[in-house]
C-alpha cells in the first residue's frame, strides 16, 4: 500500500466520481474557520477512531495547508491499511483558490 500525489482537478474528479473521503490535517482552528466541503478534521487524538470506523477501500485524500505535510500523513495512512491514499498538491490554499464555491466557512489560510 502506498500513497500518491494528485492535482486539485484530479482530487475533484475522485471526489465526484468515486466518493473519496477528504481528511484535513490542519490545526483545529483553521479547519473550523474554513475547509473543503464535507472534509473531516483528523489529528493525532482522533486517528485511532478514524482508522477503526473508516472503510479502508474508499479512496482517501489528505489535505494540509499547501500539500507538504499531507505527504507524510498519506504515507502513514497507507501503512495503516488504507488501500488508496492521496496527498492533495496545493493543499487547502490551492483548493480554496481553484474551487472557492466548494469551501465550508469563509476564511482562507
């Protein structure tokens, strides 16, 4: 199992076509202010519960601020048994710029 990087457009297609889950690993305050529509916040304290309750066969897109931290988190989630894990290139900042209508909240990092 491994992870791969994907572009904003590829991520949008994966969400629309295959129902990918988006997890946002930014800090809780940033997530609360604004996040990709339907994304779930994920931090160390909720990791075990997320792994236990998630369908490891559903594609998983990991989002951070700019697409750097999500690479390590994606690799870790792939090691934990998720079959298809992606790191979002450009992160939340890129998504908010490219797809502003698909943001819950108003603040942009």
